C-alpha cells in the first residue's frame, strides 16, 4: 500500500522527468472516471469533440482542429483530418463559417475516455437506422436484439413488407418517446440510396 506522501513524490518526480501521462499534461480530458480499453470503436462525435474540449472553446479555426488531430495527438495525417472535418460537416455535427468550425452538439456532454484514439470507423459512413436503434436501446433500456425483432415484425407483419426500415425505425422512436429529428436527413439520404 502506498502512502499519500509516496504518491505525491512519485507524481512530482514523473512530472519533473517529463514522464507525465497525457491526462496530466491536459491533452485528453477524461470524464466520469472511465478508462478506454481500446476494444470499443468510438464515434465521430467523440473525435470531433476532443479538440474543443481540450481548448475549452466553442469555436476553433480549421487549422487548430487539424493541428490537434494530426500533430498534438498523432491520431491521423493532415489529409485524414481534413476528410474527418468534411465528414463531420456532412453528418451535421459541425458548421463551417469561413475558417471557423462550430460544433452543433453539446461538446460538454461528450465523454472522452482516457487513452482514447479513434479507429478507422470514424471515416466510414454510419447506418442511420442502426444509429437510431442504438439510441432507442440506450435511452429506453431495451435490448438491441429485441428492437431489431420489433422492427422486422413492424415491417413484415403490420405492413406486409410495404414499409421501409427507415420509416419503421422512426415509428419505433416515436413509440418509445426518443428524439429522432436530428437523424431525419441521414435517414432520408439512406432511403434514397437504397431504393
């Protein structure tokens, strides 16, 4: 068991020797005491929130976001950081006005786990039907498998296969009282692409 003074001494020597952790240097802002185990894929929202949380600002210049993602955290190259910004704008997560980027979500509510590093999934388009089902599952406390079964039953049994999954997911969100309006543009685009 370590005493308080030995922990303080260890902490002081690690900072003096330049061996402090990223969290001690303020590079990542852990929330809720969670530690990232590296197994779960994290979202585009977390990756976009990180530079704003780090800078503690509501707006950043595009080059500040690219610098944070590419050079400060070494998460990706410059081209990938620019692609990520473009994707975040397409997904409606940020707004670009000139060279300034403003997040369109509450950055303070996003948890950035200690040791977080985005996976390649942040560059892939997400399936809005899956996103809405995941949201319903998390907020209503219903197992995702049960929701998929309900969606299939709604499409096949209640509408004889004449209802698209996107519409069924919206009906389910209404049934469970879950907000879905932010996903409507993505659901419409998904519907048009899959016709």
